[in-house]
C-alpha cells in the first residue's frame, strides 16, 4: 500500500482516544539513540494526556500504554527517513516512516493527526527513480528533493539473471540478439512486477536510469510512456546513499516537473474541449461537494480562506461572511483537496504561470 493510502486509511479509524506521535529525524542513523530518546519523552507526554480518558476509556488507555512501551523496545523506529510517526488506538497500531520533513506533534484526540502530513505531501512533486541494468534493479521514491530507497528485493534483479549457461556457446553466433532477448525478458517481468505491486499508477511519474539500450526497451514495454519524465544515461549501481542521488536528481527536478505538467494538460485537454470543467475555488468547491469531481489541479502555493454555508455546504464564498449561517475555513484550498481525495478524485499541482488562466484552480468533472 502506498504512503498516501496508508494515511487515508488511518483517517477512517476515528475513535477515542487516538494517539498520534510525529517526530522529526534530522540526523538519521541506525540504531538511532536520539530518536529513541525523543520517543521516550513523547510517551511520557502521551501518558499525561491519557489521564483525561482514564475514567471513560480505562481499558483502552491501558492497552495503548502497553503497546507504546512495546514499540519503544522494537526496532521499527530505526529508519533513515526524515520523520517518523506512530498512530495507536484500540483498533490500529501503525508506524509510518515519512519520506520528507514535517512539524513534530504529539496529539491525543478522537482521531489521528494526519492532515498536516497529507497537506505537506500533496504539495511536493511525487515521483519514482528506477535504475535498471544487467546486475541490479534499484528504486527510490521521491517527494520534491527528498528521496527514500525502496525495498525491491522481490523484483527481477537484472538481465544477467536470465542467462542460460548451457546455451551460451550455441548462441554466441548471434550474441547481440541473444543479449537483447535477455534484456526484453527482464524488462517484461519488471514491468509486470511494477504493475502487480501498484507502483505503476496514472499519476506517479518515473525518472529512469540505465544505459541507452535498456532505456529504449523499457520505454517500449512501459504502458504509460507519458509518465517517463526524465532519463539518466547510466544505471545507479554505484549510489551508496540517498544524498548522492539527491544531488543528481536535483539537477533534473525542474525539467521533470515541467515535462509532467505538459503531459498532464495534454491529457485533460479532451475534457476541456468537452466543457467538462470549472475554474476557481467556489466553483470547484461546489463540484467536489456534489461528488462530480474527477481531477483537481491547484496552483502551487495557492492558499485562500473561505466561508461555507452551513445549510447549503456546496456553497462557498471567498468574500468574508459575518452571518452565523456561514462556517469559516482558514484554508479552503486544503479543505477542497481533502474533500476531492475523500470522494476518489485525483489531485495535481501546477505552476502559477500555467494556472493563470484558470483562477488558480481547475476541476475536471465526471460528467
């Protein structure tokens, strides 16, 4: 399950008390004594907060305390991720390694505190880096400049694994064709693996790395070539840590985002031609609350407060409304994004120059 899906699933488990501990990890090491110390202090804070629930939810409180101390002794906290979080209530226990920095928080409430993480995640360019070749398959997940290497040990590990030693001498006469067939078998199985593990989706782009022949064959086999937004001419077998790769990717990031944005707008042009779109925050808010939203594109960095009608929640004003019949939303854009995702819509972000013609927000409707 991908990172966003994990967070969204946690939001469905609202019950009291729900504990959320979100810690930053600015100097990651394994084992990590500093992070372990932060967790110990956080547990003390949580135990104080849980006293408020002792009378009404005594059994649950006891269970949560036991689970927290068990987690403290486990190795699940050891990570190179920039932040880490634990979410625990009576029915859920989840540790999440967050692949980008977030604000530390300790919250005990009736639901899990995942909104700020989702907010940060939705505003970072999300992509994969895939390295392919004869001997290794490696993959990283990127959020903006932050990269985390993924475990793909169950993926095909290189074209070399497809050699058949007994046939080597017989096939030497046409060695070039033989080696291309090995590459094709490897790439075929790798694409199947990516599809099976749901790492190929309609919205997460790829930066691919490998020698030109591998890249050419991969692009021919990949079902969504428009999601390939960048290439590196050599495999990344030599990369020892993510910081090395961050320097390489950073040089490509702006170009990757522009390429992806071009593909995105080319893909939705058919809906614009069919007049299946609205622009601006109030119109998109109405579409989202009516359940008609399919794709939402938001200008990067755009924030706007709003006032929603309590009796007709699909109506939003961006002009101040003093009437008690209206509820104030400090960041209506963030609330719109959340509602879109809750209804199964897809959300993307685009540059201000691209969004100038759409009043900061473009919503594609289902019909």
